[in-house]
């Protein structure tokens, strides 16, 4: 009986793994527009660029937050 349960569990796990492996990821043709007029900063290629990147990311997040707040307030009115 134990052997049957183990074989059944293995079959279920195998089916789930096969289902995950069998899926083919297709990149989206068109990414949705975030509507933000602010362009995201590029990821640095060298370690020396990290401090500047941190500042750019903070400005980007602040600008995006302000834009979302503005849209939210407009939608409420």
C-alpha cells in the first residue's frame, strides 16, 4: 500500500514538473505604458557608477510617486 501511495505521489510530482517545463515563455510584444513622463535610469555597468545610480533611482521614485499621487487625486475629483 505504501508503494502505491509513493508511486502516485511521484506521478503527481512528475506531472507538475512536466507542466512547468513544457511551458514556453514568450516575451510580450508591447509593454504597457506606465504613463510616467519620467524615464527610468539605466543600470550601471561599473561599481564606481553606483552612488550616482542611487541618486537617480531616488529621484525617479520620487517623481513616479508624485505622478501617481497627482493621478489619484484627479481620479477622486
